């Protein structure tokens, strides 16, 4: 399995759990990948190397994996009016490929991925950062979102 395969499993978590797939912005995808690597075992722990950045844990490699998935037609990129970033949504082909991948993945890994997806999709922007920074304060040191930073 490649990093992009694991990322596709994350992006299709809702569809695998018989919910409607939704578009996610890069910040939520980044935080989800971070949680997968922090809370996961085995292969999940080594997916990406994160560093503290403007909005907490960050790795530039995630963007190349999203581009790869988009190029392969497994995720669609959606423009956001007035923003420089795009939203990402799994395509029908992406959901089908993720279903095939999931059939060969340890259930513990899928549970970790689904938990990370739930964490990042059930919180508003500030609450997501606050909760993440509370659990992983070393990744908040460079944050530009002072309302989310843990007390010094």
C-alpha cells in the first residue's frame, strides 16, 4: 500500500461507512493524516513526517499525494470562491478502488482511519485546532491561530 492508498481510504471513510461522501479542505485532510500517523500502528505510523506549522501539524508530501489521486481520477478537486486552496472529494472510481483496498486492510487500521475522519469532520475549524493542540501541544508552537493555541 502506498501513502496515496492510505489517504484514499481516509477520504472515502464516509462512503465505506454508508454515509454520503463529502468534500474536505486541505486542513482537515492534513489533520486527519496526522491523527492516523499518531494514533495508528505499523504502516500508519510511518505515512508522513509532520512538523509544527501555521495551522499545526504539516507535511508537504500530502499535497503531492492529493495531486496523484486527482490525476488518477480517484478524487475531484473543487475550486472554492475567493480561496487559493481547493476542496477534495472522492470520485465514484475512488470509492470503488478504496473498497477494494479496504478488503485487504487490517480492521484496526480502518478503525483508526475512520476515527481520524470522524474527529476532523465533526468539529468546527477552531474546535478542531483546539482539540488537536490540546492533545499534541508541540505542534501548536508555530500556530497563527492564537484563539486555538493552548495556554502558555
